[in-house]
């Protein structure tokens, strides 16, 4: 990939991705052979994604923790069928989502008090000038996200945490239409971009 | 709020470009700040996975109100936590000992005699509950811990699985 751009954040991340897939694949095969440390590294790497999957499904923080523990334990008996980073990420995301629905279906209220991220509008009184710009960007994103259908909010929240080489696998598992060559923007991201573009210059705040 | 003309929307079928990736980065940063995973969660999960025992029943925290309190480090006061699994309810009370360790008193419901193991940051500890389901660990090192209620003796055929709690911080 673009090695010239290594100084710039997002490009660097993408440049490292093929290595990452190979590394995860070898961690999976080590874990299958009983290497607890390899398994632990996978847990550390992918738990932040699964946390967002569980929370985006509407679980309280406590329930989300339980669900993650359950999903990782269940992975132990499924390791034999998983060979690639894509397969691993896809399996984990889908299993977490299903388990989250199961737990939520067990009579819990739809939106726990600690789930209301929509009320987390960035603070209005900023300090430095950089802070002002940061807050403006976050507020614009927050405002745009809030206007999306809840299904889009959930999908984008999940996909944003998926390692990039695994986008296609996760998108397929979640039922997001993708083209034959790789992940496409999809309706949710296209809508969000349109909203962000429409917001520019006309935000009264 | 005016809605942009649908004709101006970026095509949903186009491949992801740099702006998409930056937007996704922005969403990730937003949720990392607005709703971060508890920093010690991966460590507690790693701890649980070390069991690698497939014949287990996982107990869940029973009381939602208590959940936020469980992972808190260094809480010095006594607290009570209840775990539920399909076959068993496990209640524990955690008290601070003067020497910095923790005392854990527990009850099993329905009451029964079981072997109970406490995985700790040091060596695992082992006790047996009495006929009333009561058990106690007098001195447990502070840090990550996890209870494993072992299967009962063969005469109680159906209780054949271990019940484990999520890892918690003492």
C-alpha cells in the first residue's frame, strides 16, 4: 500500500493491515494449539470492538461485560473452524450481537440510563482554539449520526471499530450489501456523508 | 434542518475512499470517548479463559444495580454480589481484612455441599460448602478473582457441570 504516507495517521494504519491479518491468523492457530498467551492477545485486540457491538445492541455496561465473557468462552469451542482474521472477526461480531439480543430479550428495558450516548453532546464551553475545532467536528458528527435511522447508527458504530481488512467479512455477516471487489460505502455511510456535507457552513452554533 | 437533495448523496455503491475512512475514524474516536470499554475488561476475560473448561455453566451478575460496583478497584467497604446461573445462585459478601487481603463469605442456593474453588492472582484456593450451602474464604489476595463451583459427587448425578462466575476485582 501507500508507504510514502506513513507519517499520516490513517494511511499508516492501513499500511500495517496485511501484517495484522497474518499476525491474527497465526495467533488463532497458536490459540487452537492451547497457547493461552496467543488467545489473550486476541482478546486484548478485539474486545474493544465487541464492547461497542454489545453496547450498540442496547445493553447496559454490566450486561455488556457478561456478554463479552460469554462470547470469548464460547470461542474456545469454535476455534477449530476458524482459520483467518476475517473469519474470526466475523464470528465474534455476529455471536456477540446474537448473545446481546438474547440477554436484552430476557426482560430488560430497551435503553438503560447509561446507554444514552445521544445525550452526550460535547461540552459547549471549550478551552483552547484547537478544542473549539475538535468540539465542532465532534458536534457535527454527533448531530449527523443522531439523524440516521437507529439501524444505521448501530452498523456504523460497529464497522468503525472493525479492523479494515475485515470490513468485507463483517459487512457480509451484518447483511450490509457490498460489491464484488470489496467493501463499499453502503447506504448508511453515504447518508452520513450527505448529512455532514449539508451541515457545513450552516450550523448556527 | 434542510435535507440535502438525494441526488447529491455520495453513491452507496462506491468503494470506500479517504473521506469515508476519516469519517469512520471520527465515529470510532467519538465512541471511544463517549462509551469506553472498561480498561481492565480484557484482563478479566483473559483470566476467565485460562480455565479452558468446556463443561461449564456461566453465572451472570443477578442484580443490575450492583454491576457498576463490581469492577471497582480498591473499594474498602463490605459489598454483596449475587450471581445466577441456570442451576445455582451464588451470593458472596466481600469484606476487607486488616492485613490487606479480602474475606469472602458465600452462600449457595439451593443449599448444597459443593467443592468451591477461588482462582486468584496467586494460587487457587479451595473450600467445601456445608449442607446449608455456606462457605468462606478467610483470606484472599486482592486483585482479580473468580469462583468455580465444582460438580457435586456422583450421587447427585444431574449436577455434573461446573458453574463459574465472571472474573471480578476484589
